[in-house]
């Protein structure tokens, strides 16, 4: 696979688990558990295979940057416009990122596989795998985001999924309390993250005229 094609495909690494989440949320309750297991484990396995391909491509030819993904396309916002900083996002695959995505996808696949037996008798089987797929997807966005804002999206998603998974058996008061504790602690981290992000953005803009949150631009 050539590097240009791979640069378009690396978005699939986080998006495949998120697709698994969508399947389990909308169709999971009506599917046999075998199909829920195959879908949930399969999307993470697919991400793991793409992660290995990306790892060897980066090892052979250097870092990869994905094609741009604009959440909202606003007419009249050129590539240098400040608004574009908050709307356009890419994924970065450098040596450190590749190590992290291999850990997340390979260990994540084993966790999914183990969970098929551990959760076999649970009445909310599909919901559990939906949360686990979503956690994996947001973790991959967290480590692959090419800028601080996309990294923040991943951070928020991981915090949400931690709350959902820790408090999954919410019928027990201690589980619900532990989930709420995790949620509150993450919100404290969110505040520090947000303040640091805004200070860095403002400082770089006023001091160097570079209105950016992109890691490569910030380090240059």
C-alpha cells in the first residue's frame, strides 16, 4: 500500500471502533450475542491490522499525516483563517504515535476477546461492548490527533467512557459512586487542559503571529 493511500485510510483506525459502537447501540439488542462479539472484536482487529501497516510505513518512510477532516465547512474560511483552526483536523502517525496505537489496538483486542466470556451472562451484553468500542475509538483519537483540540476531543471521550464502564453495574451503589468519582476527577483535568490550550493558542498568536494548535507547527 502506497503512503498516499495510507494517509487517507488511517482515519479508519479510530473510526472502525466507533462504527462498532454505532452498530451495537442501534442493532445490538436485536442481534445474537455471537454477532455482537464478532462485530465488536472485528472492528478492533481491523484497527490493529491498519495500525501494524501504519507502523511499518512510518518506520520505512517517516511520519504520516492524514487527509484533513473538517467537522463543518464554512464558506469563505481559507486555510489560514483562525476559524479553520477549530474546524479542520488531521491525524498524525509518527514513531511515538505508532507505538501507542499498537498498544491500544492489540491490547484492546485481547480485552474485547476476554470480555466475550467474562460478560457472557450479562443482560446488557451489547451495551457493554458499545461502551468498550467507543472507549477504544476515543483513545485512538487521543493519541493520533495532530493538534491539541482533537486531542481534547479524545480526552473528553475517554473520560465519558471511563464513567460509563466504571459505573456499568450501576445497581450497586459503590459502582455508581466510583463512576461518579471518575467523572468528577476528569472534569478537574478538563479545566486545566482547557486553560492550557487557550493560553498556548493566545500566546502563540500574539507572540509569533501563528494562530495554531497543530503539534508540528507548534514545535517548528
